[in-house]
C-alpha cells in the first residue's frame, strides 16, 4: 500500500514539474522583442490581453528601408547592381540618392501566392515585371513605409 502511495506521489510530482515547465515557457513568451529597429503598425493587442499561438498582434516596419521597382524584363539588359539611382518620393516632393542592390531571379508573378498557369498553346507574349531592389545611399531622414509611391531613375551609362 505504501509503494502504491509513493508511486502516486511521484507521478503527481512529475505532473507538477511538467506544468511548471509549461508555465515557465509561457511566461518567457509574454514579452516581445524586436530583432531590428522600426515602427509598430497595425497593433491589435493591448497589454494584458491573452493571445493565441500564431495570432498576429502587430506589424513592425523596419527603419532600414529600400525600394522595390518592378522593371520590365526588356529594361534589364542595361541594369546592373551598383548603378546609381535617384529616388523621387512623391509624398515629400524630394529626391534621394541610392543604388541598385539586387535583381530578383524571376518575375513577380512566379513567386505570387497564386501564380498564373496559362494553358499550353497560348502564344501571346506578355512582358513580365522583375523586382529590382534599390537601397538608399544614406538614411533619407523622412518616414517611409510600404506602399508609398516613388519614381526611381537609374543612370545606366
């Protein structure tokens, strides 16, 4: 009888240790730390609110910004990483210096959530757009965010 009580107590102790480990893990996830400097937008949570695993509570827009220009594939023959770019930002009516950082290896539609699957025998040629990453030479000193309109002008010669 004492052996049975002892095994029962050991099982209860193991269960309590497992519950404590779970509580410690949950507690360690109660504070969020950003991996980079940025601005918080689309904040949907308040302090003290219970969030479920996988629930989005905010979006962090990094301060390290760049421009993605969707250039026609026919324009890429003269585009190279490192080329200087003048980036005109519509919202501020100002231009900022930058350069071509990289060219994506494929059109934007290939990597989209629902890529086009054209039927065979379709010979209509459509010029594709290729994302080109343009970075600023120095921080622009103005607030920029996703979706803002800019006009990049690349110096190719």
